[in-house]
C-alpha cells in the first residue's frame, strides 16, 4: 500500500521547479493558445476574469485585450512580474496577485470567467484545484482551460521525463486534464455543459538540439530533470528526447516543427 502523498512537500518542489529557468521564454511562444481560449469563452468587455496558474500571462493578456477586468494569479511571483511587464508594454490594466490554485483567495462566484492555459493541470491535488476553479466562478459563468493530452507530444515528453525521474507513487499525471472523461469526473456535478475541442499547437525550433537547449535552460521541469541527473543519465535523457522530437517532427531535416495535441475546454458553471 502506498503512503499518502505529501502534497505540501510536493508543491514546494513544484514551485522550485517552475521558478527555475525562465518559463516566460517558452510561455510567450504559446500566446496563440490564450487568444483562442479567450474567443472560445466568448469573453465580453467589462467581465471579471481570473487567470489561474497564469505563468507570464498569455490568457491574462488575451482577456485584457478584450476589455475584461482581469486578475492574474500564479504561485511563482517572478512569473507574474513577467506578465506585468507585458501588460505595461501594452498599457493594459491588470491586477496581479500571488495565489495557490488549490486555495484561491477569492469569494465564491466572484468571477464571470476563470481561465488557465497549461497551468492548473500541473496542480498535485487535481480534485481540489477543480473545485476551486468552480467555486470562484459564478453560476452561468465559464471555466476555460487549455490542457495537454496524454497522447500528444508534451504528454509524451513528460512520460519520458518520468522514466528518468519517476514521480511520487499515486500522483495523477497532469495530462489527465486532457482526457474528456477525467474532466467530467472533475467538473461534472458543477457543470451544466462541458465542451471539449481538440487543438494542435506547433512547436517551432531549428532542430531537436535547439529545442532541448532551450527547454533544459528555461523550462522548469526539464531544467530540473537535467540538473538532478548524473552525466550518463542526463545523456540518456537527451537521447530519448531527441528520439521523441525526431519521431514527431514534420519539417524534415531542415527545421523542427512538432505538433502537440491539446484540448480547449469550456465548462459552463451550473
């Protein structure tokens, strides 16, 4: 029988991982996802919008560009600073606040829409995080999510990382948020409708080596994995990542274009 998961200790390690490198370098390339999610949620001017696990603010900026009253949250304050820089550059009025997705410091039904792009899916206690998203969203409001799928490229990348650095026993994989049946289990009783749309995001780099260089330098989970492994194990991880990238690359030998499946989710709050 597995010992109970120490969510507090796990979250501390996660915060350290996401705070390492600089996720904003990767995050800015994903801006298109935030824009598409804002449209899928049909955001309206002056609506109250919360971006949860916002990173450097892709969904935050998309909502603010549509005239919404936006609160942007993450448990890594440095990432919010990067989002604030972007908002200032566009003269967008956004409130930034450090917050834990599993314990949001807001009143019940405070927001018209609650968003998260590739963020809340990484919370260790998934039912608790889903309950918090629903709690702060008003009845009839929308919860909009972009989540990587298990079978897509990023889902496979995390499986590769897990083979080299196994996650704690009993922990649900983040990519479950990309499975419709799991979303139904998380939100079903709180939702009047759950709409799940398959989407593709294309990662574009010069080569597999370029992708790995960028991700091991700036993307927290990959950065920490390489840092934690001895040289021979790190080389084995790199070899497995190259194989995965080559398998998914649709650009031939001249460049790297890797499609990664995700789901765009709009939950209507009951």
